[in-house]
C-alpha cells in the first residue's frame, strides 16, 4: 500500500491562512511602512538643532577660515544668536501649527477622496519639502523665512497621512483585538522616530543637509509604493468586511444612542440593514464635522490627547537638545540616546492596547499611565543623568508611559469612535473622527515645543514642571469616562464593552 505524501510544512503553514488573512496582513504591513516614513521625515529637525547651534569653543578651527567670533563661528546663521532656542521654537511651530490646522480639513478630504491617491500625493509632496529643507545647506541659505515656509508647507501636506492610514486599517479590521493589533501597528511612530534619528545622525556632523534629503527620498518612494499597491477596502478585492461591533447582550444597551437623533447628523444614516452583524453601508454619506463631535467620547479623548501629545512632541523635538545640554553629549550621541524614548514608546503602545482589550477600559488604561508618568518625568529630570544605566532605564520607562496613552487614543480609540454604534452602520466617519481627535491633539503638539522654547532659557526644571502639569490635565479630561467604566466593572452601569455606554 502506497503511503500518501504529506504536505510540505511551509505550504501547510501558508494554506492555514485564508485569502482574507493574507490581504489583511499585507495592508497592515503596508500602512505601517507608510506612517513610518511620515515620522521618519519629521525627526531630522530635532537631531540637526544641536548642529545648527553648537559650542564652537570645543570645535577645532580650520586653518583656511578667517574667524571673527570664537563663540559662534561654527554655527549656521541665523541660529548663531543668543535667541537660537526661540528660533528653533518658531521652526517647530511653523510645522506643528500648520499640521494642527490642516488636520481638521484633512479628515474631511480623506472621507471624500480615494485614499490611495490622497496618500500617494501626500507622501510625494512631503518628500519634496523635506528635501527642500536639506537643500538649504547646499544652497547656502541663511534666511529664517525660507526654512519657516518649508516647515509650514511640510506641516500641511503631512496631514494627509494619519486620517488616511487609520481609515484604511479601520476598513480592514474589526473591533475584536483592535487594541492589541493597533498597539503593535502604531509602533510605526516610534520606529519612524528611531530610523529618522539614526539616519539623520549619520550625516549631521558632516553634511546636515543629507539628514533631510535622505528621509525625503524615502517617503517619496513609499508614496510610489502606495500608488501601486494600496487596497482601500476589503470589498475592492472581494474580501469579507470586518465586524466593527459586538452583538449587544441587552436590548437597552445602545437604545438611547439610537433613539437620540441629535447624536449624529441624520444625513449619515443611509439604508440600515436589518441584520445586526452587517455594518458597512455601500451608499452611506460622509459624516459632518458637528455630527462627528456628537459621538460620545470624541470631545473628551480629543482634549485628553491635546495635553498627552503636548508632552510627547516636546520630547520628540527637544529631547536630543536636552540630553546634549544636560549630559554634554555630541549631536550624534544625543540623537542616538533619544531613540530609547521611542523604544519605550513601542512597548507602552503595545501594553496599553493589550490592557485595554482585556479590561474593555480604554479611558482607564490611558488615565493610569498618565498618572504614573507625572512622577516619572520628575524623577527623570532629577536623577536621569546620574549614570548611563539610569539614563537608559528612565528613558525607556518615560517613553512607555508618555507614548502609551497617545498611541492608544490615536489608534484603537479613534477607530472605536469612528465605527461607533450610534452611527447606525456608517463606516465613513473614521477619517473625520480621526482627524478631529488628532487635530485637537496637534494643537498640543504645537504648544509643547513652543512653550519649551520659551521656558527652557529659564531652566530645564521649569520645562518638566510644564510637562507634568499637562499630564495631570490630560487625566482630568478623562475623569467622566473613567467613572463610567468603573461603574460598568462594579455592575452599576451598562455591561456593553467599549464605547457603547459612554
């Protein structure tokens, strides 16, 4: 009797995954690469700051250069003046204010334009303006206006990224283990920051222009990749649509939301299926801005993210300079050391997603991490530079606690609210809701570096006091949602999981 040959292990592994699973994995990896490139192109400015204004007394003077000022001869005008920290703050805010303003409009465009074209054009334009900043080195440009203009334009075009990638991932993944999946996926933010720091660090001491040009070329290439390979929705390739909501266990769980027509714009309802598991409507209209604001939890999480992102972006733009000034590291060493904060951010985002999936308490998870982050920031400023081991440990811990809530709100929370049951099956609110939450957060992202630039001349201690205060305020805005979640855990409120009861 002839034995039937067994299937090769590799092929058996491949066939265990369905066609839907392969497509979902592919989209997850693709969008991960896209937003990694976005953050990679934002990071160089924080690395180059310590090169644009240096301590020239420690630099060997070239013999062929006639030096008139021993203190600033190696600096790059106009950043060779005593107000250089203010000028750096201006550059940061040109990008961040433009990003914050543009974000509120980006979500609206993202709901109405093909995501593939929208993302592709956005990445190509981001690559152009990132390269233009670096070309200022080779063109010998010393005008603050030039660099400010490039930062404004880059801030505007970078708003194409976040609402579009979250909407795309939200289209492909249901609520199930969204916190964990998006926690892992959201590590693109920290991976992009790390790669941006390392790439910029390679060139910063020799030709800082390349610190921008190389990341600019990388994000432009990912734009081309997006044009050829991105699939916006499962139905475009005959894959099954995800289930965004769990079936209600009690009739009364979502009834108040569904009965209250003021919760959302009535124009978004469309033809709602009588089947409870069918959540995607082919002909539903995009939600209005005010309709998105009425979704329970959007306002609270938006205001929380304002202060959480203030802290995160202050570290993003000022941490290398802080390490350079306090620990007296060179520009490249300070940039490399700052990547540990982002490594901690990866771990914090995954942990926040896991805990919130297990407990069903997105707000409580964020609140606990923010509460613990406040004293850790105080400790980092006071003992974080005592030894190399202490510095590494504190950077990892602070990165996890600061970026964990930020990562959870901008991913799983935004996706949950963008597919809230009060929308009655309309899945086209994802981009608008994401833009509102991240746009509000971006106001804080603009304020943080600006305040750091104004406060830092008075001492780094005052900067950290500002960051600790922001963490406390972020917690306060979640207090109502935390109370609701605590009621549910104690059996005093609705037993619905997620945001149905908020």
